C-alpha cells in the first residue's frame, strides 16, 4: 500500500472536510486504518503534504490528529535524525499547527511538540527553524528571566524551549507544557475557552453564547449564515459580551471564515470587516489567528471571497503594531497573490507604526525584506508559486526608507553581500 499512500491520503483528507458528517467520520476512520497499515514515515509525509496546510480547518484538524499518532510511533530520536531541511520543515509545521485558528488543531500541534521536547537537540532545531524576529523576542524574554521560575531546576536547558513556546502560542495555551500549573486531567483534553466570571454570572449572557455557538456550528449553511448575522448584531448591541468571550466565539467563527460553502465564507468575511471597527482592541487575543484565517482567503478564485478578504486586510486597529507583526509572520507561509497583497499592506502599516514603535518595524518587517532580497532571482521572481514580487518589494523598500532613512542600509550591513547589493539597487532606483 505504500506506493499509493500519498494519493489515498490526499483523497481521504479532502473528504474529511465534506459537509456530510457521515462522510467526514468514514474518511477519518479510513485514514486511521491507512496510518496503521503503512510505513510510519510514508504516512507522515503524506499527511504533511496533503493536510497540515489545507485551507479547510476540519481537514487540518484531522491531519494533525493522525500525524500525532504517527509521530508517537516514530519517536523523537528518529524524527530529528533526518536532514536539516526536513527537520526544520517538521518543526516549522508543528509550530504552525500549534498556532492554528482551530482549537483542536492547536491541541494536537502542542502534543506533537511535546513528543519532540525531550530530545536534547530539540531546542537547537527550534532555534534554527524560527524566523529571526521571533527569536529576538524570545531572547529578550529569556534575558528578562520572567519565566525561568516555571522550569524545573533539574532541566535548565529547557528554559529556551519553554520560553519560545510561551512567546509563540496563543495566550493561555502555554500551561499545556507546564504540568506544575495544570492537573494531569487538564492536559488530556483540549484547552477550554476562557470565559470571564462576569459573563458566567449572567444566565442571559450564557444563553446568548450557547445560541450563537449552536448557529455557527450548524450543519445547514443557511443556519450558519444566521449565526454570522447574529454575531454582528451582538457586536453592535453588546460589544462587551463579545470582547469578554472573544476566544470562545472566535473558535467557532473562524470555521465560518473558511467555510466550505462559498456563500457562508463570503458572508463571514464581509461580516468580519464590519466587526473589526466595532471591537477594535477587544480583538487583540485573536488578532494573529484572524489574520491567518483571513489571509488564507486571498488566493481564492472566487471574486466575492477575495474582495471580502481584501476588505479585512485593509482595516486597522488602534495599535497597528500587533497587525504588523501578524502580517509579517504570514509571509513565510503563503504564496501567490496572497503574498503580494500582504506585502503591499505591510508597506502601508510601516508608516503608521514606525513613528510610535520603530523597534516593532525593525523587529518584524526587516526580516521580511531580507527574506525577499535573499530569495528573489532574476528580475524579482520568487521561487515557488508567488510570481514576480519586485513591485511590492520596491514599495516595501520605499516605505521603510521613507521612515528609516540611511539607517535602513546600516541594518542591512549584517546581511549577505548579494542582499546588500539588491537593496542598494532598489534604493538607487527609488531615489532617482
């Protein structure tokens, strides 16, 4: 069965995102049988190729669940003994899953990272695999020493890994890795959404949340659309309720932002564009997840979905530094038109953020520029499926130079020579 495993996995994973619950369960069971019947490494390769980057959240969740089973069979020693490229890809994939918009997918992603954590070389691989701007955040946290007291004194080498995970994972998820902060039973189930006590005291508020979740998770697409409409009404009439329970609500709403039904998908994106200006700072706990889900729609061939996604990308918060960080982190995980749209918006964010938080621009946006200049070939073509990015990179350079001046060249001095030359060529062209 090994020779056919990739094609079988691709077909079955696609079916796990079917609107029919019966087909979903049947495909999931079949995947489980397949995973148990083939070579673990082949199963792992097939699941990573066909599922973990799928735009449909249920497909990613199913792929992550079976990938966890395979990784537990293989073990950390063998998983981290491959080539450097394969190891870095694996670690990057797991970090991405651990930050997924879907609650269950995040759970399985964290479990897989937990499989690798005992390996003595894992922190080194993690350090190599993370973007430099994330590493700088982590190192600053380590120097502050604010989290070292949560790590066992018997294993001081794990400080680096744990602080990285706390930096990258959504708020509240880090406790998964610290058994001293949670009971054993808590670690065996996905993290439950946090609801403030003020909301728990209100029976009416609880009923509203239950009704909203019921509609958003309904089988019929018309009912799911009603749920999206109800969410907009709650945002307008009681934004405090939504903000106080934003993580719980977003776990359900995120699925509608990538709904398999195009009408629901578009309606959710259009509704998100009206929700963002209302909630503003109340969205902070889910900004990274929302940017991830919305930008996944930028490569949609449906013009309505694409237009609605662009509407969301163009919006801003009172503090755009968080948006800038979220968009910058997406560049490494996207391709095609989405990469160009995100880079375009990143250029616009630079001017609004730099005057208030120049360090944020230097920490998050400069690595994006170095990434482009380091990988562009010919007249601005980025290998892969992103096409020619020269135009958007020129705009990014122009925006950065306008704010940073000659210090942009100073920051580039530590980069490879061909990156420095490419930057100078672009600057010469822009300054003419």
